C-alpha cells in the first residue's frame, strides 16, 4: 500500500516545535501559502519538501505518513497556569500530550495497566471532595508518601512535561474514560506533589466541565490539593500553634508540601493569624524560599513505567525501538518520561513486574 501524506502530522510536528506556519515556511524555503495548503491537505508534498520538513522539525520522514492521532484540544485540558502561557507554549505542551497518547496506546496493547478508579464528585466543596476521594481510596487521614505512585495505582497515566519554559506547570485531561496528568518535573518535589494533587482535583471535579471562569476552576483545584495533601484533622492535631518559620519547615516534612503551602493551609484552618501569615510570607520571600525549597525532598518517580521498561528490556525492546515504531525521535519519549523512570532496573524488578498481554 502506498503511503499517504498526513496533514495532521505536519500540524502536530510544527506545533510541537513552537513554530508558526510562516516560520516553518522560512525554514524550509517555501511560501506560507504552500505550508497552509499542505496542512489543509490541498497539496501533496514533493520528496524534497518532505526531507526539508523532516530536517526543520526533527521528526523522521515516516512521521508524516503515519496514521491519524487523537488530538488534544485546549478546551479538553485543565492547565495549571494560563495567564503567563503563550499560545506556542500551550500548543507545544498539548502536542507532547498527543505523543504521550501514542506511547500509551503502544504500551496498553502489550500490558495490563491499572484500571481507572477516579471518582467523579459534583456539587461538593473542594475540601469535602478531597475527603470523599480519601475515603473512597481508603487513605484515612495519613500523609501520602508518593503522589505519582498513588495516581498510577488508581489508573491515572502520569507523564512528564519536559518543556524549556517555566510558564508550563502542569495539565490534566480525560481521554474517553482514561485520565491523564502531565507534570513539570523540573520543579521542586514539594511543588510537583501539589501540582499532582491539583490535577487530581480537576480530574475529579471538572470532568463534566469546569466553571467558565478559569480562575474559579484553578482556585477549586488548589483548595482540593491543599485539603487532600493536608487533611484538616491531621494538621490541627499536630500543629496547634506556629512560633516561627523553622517550625513550619520542620512541620512540612510530614505532608511533603512546600513551606508556603503549609503556611497557607494553617492560615485557612485558623492556626496562623492574618498577621502571622503576612509575616511568614515576607520572611519566606526574603530567604529565597519561593525559588528554592528549604530541606527539599528527593524527586518522586513512577512505579509503572520502570516496570514496563524492565519487562521490555528482557525482550531486548528499547526506547529507540518504541520511538521507531511510533515514528518519533527518542528524545520525545525521553521528554514525556523525564525523571519518572529514574529508578534503576534492579530496584524496579524488586517491586514486581507487570504481566505482558
């Protein structure tokens, strides 16, 4: 069967590289109108054009002739931050999500992955919703040791956002009945854990549509994350008053959150007064704790993906092999799995192995 050029793949590759049609046209020596016609399927590219597109976008030529892919429209994703994000940054992150879809589907054909167990809660406050999710998952009031592993165990497919910008924090989405979360793993572990809980809030509360005011949706997800990571009863029973910033730094270790997040939670719970809250925030800023978390945690890693790769390696299947089958550069797989697979092979094997289909 003769391979047919897929215009959708050209759009995907261009957005992944944060290029406008005009910028791509300049890079390959074509007119913007020609690029537009290629993306609309009105023109069939010559071999020389395919080669030029492949070089400019750093995707193999086979990428442009592969099958249609599920798109990830902006309205389907709940972004952690929208105000400072450019359209190029948003589209590049969404395109990374589409590549994650391709990888996930390739893996799902070969392995039994955890079933989805993410409840949908409506008409409850974010704080009450956090309690409902904890109860459904049998977590009680105990701290959560690893957010990534918890989400994976409940069927959320967690991927990394290895973007070269600080404006893309995280986002999540439902694809049919499968939840996905994309986290910025360059951040401190404490902030990444909060992002993971924030995205869980979106998945639980906003599957059937977030409020039209995106700021309200983000506020709800923040409140959910704060209550989910720091259950009120546990926090109040252990911290009855705050004498200084050092006591917060010691206290935050129990819940694996940033010192700022714990201060915020204690303020909302009435343990920290308005005056203390302002004073502590000023001191945190002066010490640089907004940029560098004091006594930071080690990065969290995936339990799922190391097991998958350990099993594949026994069959001599590498990331390069998978990338070749998906018609993408290996660097794209490295990006969506960055830091998540940091555990060594021997450690992942100790945790048990997934059963291949």
